C-alpha cells in the first residue's frame, strides 16, 4: 500500500456507517482524596472532588468507530432509570443516533462505578443483571436493527457481546440472515455464553482466554501450529470467514482461507490494556466494511489496539496517530 492509498483508506473510513448490537454499559467514575479511615469500619473515606460518566461496553466500540471518522448506530437495552437517561444524554452529546436503544422496565442499566484515589482503584460497584432479555424485548430490539438496516447504507454490523443477556442465539440468527440478505459483513467480539452461536459471520475476534473457553481446550499463544489448527476447526465448524485472535503482548493471529499469519505486537510502553479489545474490533470492522485483506485488517487493528494501551484508562483510538504509525510500515 502506497502513502496515497493509505491516506485514501483513512478518508474512506469517514463514509462508513457501522451498526453495533450489544451490551450497553455506563462507566461512572468518582475521583477523590483519602486522608483518614472511617470510624464506622476500617475502610478509607474518599473525599470526592470529581465525577464523570462515560459510555462503556458496546458504547466504547461506538466511540472508537466515531473516533475513526465513521458513524456508529447503537442498538441495545437500557433500564428505565437515571443511569439509562445519563447514557442517552451522553449519546446525544456525542451526536450519536439514539433510536436503536430500547428502554425496558424490568432490568437496570448496566453500570460500573469506579472509585479512584491517588491513581489507586479502591473499589468497583456493579449494578446489572445478566439474565437473557425476554422474547418480546428481543423482538423489539431486532425491529430497531431491521429499521436501521433498511433505512440507510450500513457498511458493517458488529456484535459486541459482554454476556449480559442482550444477545441471544435467536437474535444472532435473525441479524446474520438480515446481513446476508443485504450483503453486509458481520464482525463479532464474543464471550462464552454465545460463543458457538455465531455462525456464518465474516470476522470472529476472540481473545486467547475466550478462545480457550469457547473451544474447551488449552492453547499457548506461542504454539502457532496448535493455534492454526484450532482456528481452522473453529472456522469450519461455525462457517466463519476470518478468525482474528488477539494474543495480548504476542500480537494477533489471523486465519482465513488464503492467509494464516501471526502479526507481532509492536514495542510499546504499556500503561493500561482496558478497552484495547474494543478498539481492535472497531478498526477491524471498518476494514471489513471497506473490503480490506485479512492481513491488512489484522495489521491495522493490532496497531490501533497497541496504541490505546499506552494511555491510562479507557480511551478511543487516535486516528491521526494511527495513520502516522501505519505510514511508517509502508
């Protein structure tokens, strides 16, 4: 790829509409100072000086899609509660469409509250349920997916599955059939519960832990032959076009009919790996939308995932920095 072709590619990302289906989460942060221990129990007292709410889960994929210049359409479930309203407000502030979000009354908005003092993560409070949503709620969610697909040019559909009960095998089948009908590539970031339910998708991106749990066998990241055999059995069994397996500090392994290759991780000053998987699947999905080769898809998404690991906290990819770094390997 020449420098001109690379620049054209990054400009083309701006034209992609990406539909993201998955578990919406609100990440809440409380930053403060600890100067004493509570007289009520042997726990620190945090004097809060700053509060912030961010989009997590599938929402973080949407933020990465947007950071690459593309347009994200989120489809998921929130509760009829204050945290759900905060989620919608953040989406609106980020100029993201909200009509794909379904509000329900029988489950809370998944919320993870982190309390931090002097860069030390003291405690995390989770408000959630992981029971599978009702058939009626699932039908309502699919109706929104179908409306978005029929109403505009969607370039890729992403399943962002965190095992919180929003994605079911029935929903997967209906969405993949809809995608096939409209010739839209499908990209999956799986978890254990629905691992084997994803069939006939374009790109499947588990990390090594998810792959081990999904196929029920132990695999070492350095054993490329076993990795190849496992990826090919997985692809054949579930009729997957491309397997993209993230291997942390070992890079990513890509397996398709024509290309089987380990893309090593680039040397980085790793600060925080949080959210790196969301960045990888976001960039990989945009590459699929534009029909890039599996090897270049793996290279670019691996580069993007490494970039965000240099930052503290969950941050999206920096498009300009990614373009600059990718240009160094021309």
